C-alpha cells in the first residue's frame, strides 16, 4: 500500500509538472502569436498600393468646372484614391483630345504611359509622346507635363516639332495649352521638311544613293 501511495504521489507530481510546463509554453507563445497577427494586419494595410478602380476599354469625356474639357481613350484606366498624392494611371497607353470652350479640339495627345494627379491637375506623359495642335504642328518627345492650373505644357527632354515648312529640334520646351505659342530653350537645329524627308529616306535605304 505504501508503494502504491508513493507511486500515486509521483504520478500526480508528474501531472502538475506537465501542466506547469504547458502553461509556461502557452504564456511564451501566445504573445508572439499576437505580434504575428498585428504584423500581418499591418502588411495587409500596405495593400493600399492596389488600385481602387480598374476599368478596361475606356472611352469617356471628362469635365472640369462643369465643362467638358477632354476625351480619354485607353485600354486600361487605374485609379489610386488612397495614394499620396492620389492619381490615375494609364500604363497601357492613352489617347487624349483637348477641347476649347466651343468644344473644338485644341490638341490631340498620345503616349505609351500617362499619369494624372487629381489634386494638382497635372498630367505626366511618358514614352513616345506625340501631340498635334489644331493648326497642324506636331510635337514628339519622351516626357511631357501638362499643368492645367498654370495652363501650360512643358518638357526638359529632347523635342522635335514639325511645322508645315520646317522641323525644329532642341532640349527643353514650354507652350500654352493650345500649343499655339511655344519656345525651345536649347535649339539643336532647324531643318526644312524636304531636308528631313530626304534624310529619312536615305537612312531607310541604308545610306545608298543612286
């Protein structure tokens, strides 16, 4: 009987030790689990980088101060409302038509990529930017900004301007929104349209002349 009681006491002692060990383990791991959950929640919050709206195959008219100002045509339109600053993204190309107060097209704009910052009313146009004014002048560059608040279009990159009778090239450019009054800051050259066409033809034929 004495041996049995001692055995029971040892068994009970082992139970208490086991319970104590598990209690210690739970106290150690529970706070760390809570920290992991908090970290996960914070990481999920970083998903604000995802767009709030994604629209495919868009053709829409956009108004400003109650008047239709331009038309947008794009394969994909992304809206990031919770970014700082908020912006629209057109990363699959965009075509814009800008209207005057009589709903005439002031200029048409194409670019491989574009971003529009709503609060600043600023367009950032990137890669293969092509603009054509109402009077037929053509502007080509790799980066162009259109500030609607200041009513100007500008760039600090190389730009090529093709007019009816000549082609202007240079670095740095500024114009009014109608693309009727503009200047190139660092002229790189002035060529006649005929000279440019001849040079392009020679380049395509590999420099061979007959």
